[in-house]
């Protein structure tokens, strides 16, 4: 279920100020504006990563990172 809901949505742009972040809707926009596209190790991009992330959340180690990534997640634009 996590793979269906959150696949590819935990990635984010890093290294830009707030004014430029408002213009970022895809990885291409982030890289064009001089930012760094970050892919966290805790994600639901595939089944194995999803199980590892769920285990990390159940063991209460680093669950806050996963929670913040889920709250900040947005739907991919045009499948990106």
C-alpha cells in the first residue's frame, strides 16, 4: 500500500532559498535553478525499500524522518 501511495514522492530539492523553491515542481526545475535533487534512503519506491522503511518505523529508529518526508510529499508532476 505504501508503494502505491508514496512511490517517488519522498524526493525533494535541497539548497535553494524559499523564493526559488516555490518554482520547483520537478527534478529538472530543481537542477536548472542550481539545487540538488535528494533521494532519501527511507522511501517507498519499491517493495524492498518499502519493507525496510516500515521496519525502521516499527522499531522507532528514525521514524520522524519518514513522517516528515510523508508530510512534505507531493504528487509527481507529469509522472516525474
